[in-house]
C-alpha cells in the first residue's frame, strides 16, 4: 500500500507541477539518529538465531554435485547483510517466538527466505549480464550463465523443501506467493525496460514485485510462526513491504550517485541495461526537447557511447532526480516505521526502526 502523499504518475507533460506540489518527505535521517552499525545491532539481538540460520544455509547447500556447493558458496561468500533472514528472525522474536526450547521454525524459515533471495540474485545477474555482485565477480562471470541459472533453480528447490518441512500451509502460501510475485516483478521490469512511457505507478509495481514482496513475506512469516492474530501479521507484512520499496528506491538512486565500492556493482548498470528507474523517469519528464531526445536515444533505442553515462548523471543532477527519489524512499521508510507503532517499545522494535533509517542512510 502506497503511503499518503505518494508520488503522482509521470505520464503527462504537465505533471512536473504536480510533482513539485507533492508534500515534502520526512526529514532525512541524521548520523546521530542512524548508527552505522544499525544492522549489526539488529543481528546482535538475534545472534544465536542468526548463527543457527547460517549453519542451516551451509548444510542445505551441500550436494554430491560439486559445482552446486561451490557456486552457491561463491555468492554467499560475497557478503551481504542477511537483511531478509534477519527480518524473519527479528519479527518472530518481536512476536514472542524463539525463546523457548524447541522453537526453531523461524530459523529454518529465515534460511528459506535467504535461499529464495540468493536464487533470484543468480538469475538476475544472468538476465542483466552483470559482471559484479557486492563488489566481487558475479557467479555468472566466474561459472557461466548456464551453471548460475541451474544452481539458482537448486536453491529455489531447497527453499521449497524447507517450506514443506515446516508443515504450515499458511507459511507455504506466503512464501510461494512471494516467489511467484518476484518472478512477475522481474518479467514486468523486462517489459518496461527501454520504455520511457512507464509511469511512476508502474515503476512502483515493478519494485513491489521484484524486491518488496520478499521483504514483506520475510516479516509476515515471523508473525505466523508466533501464532499472532491477523492485525499483527498485517502490520509486519506492511512494515516489510514499505521497507523493501524504500530499499529499492535507494538502490536505484545509488546507481547514478554512488561510487563503485559503495554500490557493490558497476555504477551505471541500470543505465546501460536501459532500465526505466525513477531517477531516469524524473529527469526525462522534467527535461527539454533536447534532453528528452538524449534519453530516447540512450534508453529507448539503446544507442549509447562511453560519454553518455556522465551526461545522464549530469541531467539527473540538474533536475534533482536523486533528491526526489530519496524523498520517495523517505516516505516509504516512515510508513514502514508507522506500521510498528502498535508494538510496545523494546530493543528489537527500536532496531527494526533503525533498520528503516539505515536503508536511507546508505545514500548519505
């Protein structure tokens, strides 16, 4: 669900005025509000669960086919903050599950969530022809496209095995639906690629599917394993959904505003792939005829030269498209935090609130 004061579509020339009239976003987080170790703090609160989750991930990557654990280990070893499984573990603990002996379902489900995420990374890098993942050579660059796709399929299968072992049809419904939604989001992104007629609503549909759906499911299953009522389940699902949208908006901004070490992939990948992300759409619709022709050539027609990326970044800066994109992200992060208002204050709740701020802080 889009927060109140959400962005207007970008389909008509007069809508720049509407964008300018959109209520301002919440204030950007300050370094005092957002400790750089926000995710480390969250991880420390579920440390034992996270270690057990990592052990489960390693154990379930085993296979007599040697290439499978080798390739899976490559992408796991590339780093990542385990944000999605952290959300499952923290959500379950926030709902009171995991403190008693034998309460370990959330650990296996967190591993399941990470397998789904890792499988999508493997497939995405093949589709996008990415050479880097988290600053290192991507799995497809090292092992080839065929192996990456097939090992991604293996990890999806492992995820579904974990779902079946859990035995809950509700959990199976949530996570299988998320897996289908992710695929739909990726296909929708493929359809909108190179299409400058894409409006902001359509763009948000893409990122809800390809990114936010798994954030939402990761949080929702925490409430389900704890046996909490529908209102709690819905609140955590909404937190995850809005957090995921904010996360992807920041990622799309960083593709034009970060250095390569910060981004963990090649800067400008989205531009080279012709993705119609929000910074591009904002700059295109705010531009004059000459600027629009630049975007039509480089994005719609995929005719690019080495000098085009710096020009794209300059146009995005000229029209403050990064600031506007981050303002959108700020609204969704604030909406995510509001979803936790019904939970009593606790270190876990505060850590989840800080995780939402940290999502924005990555771009500072």
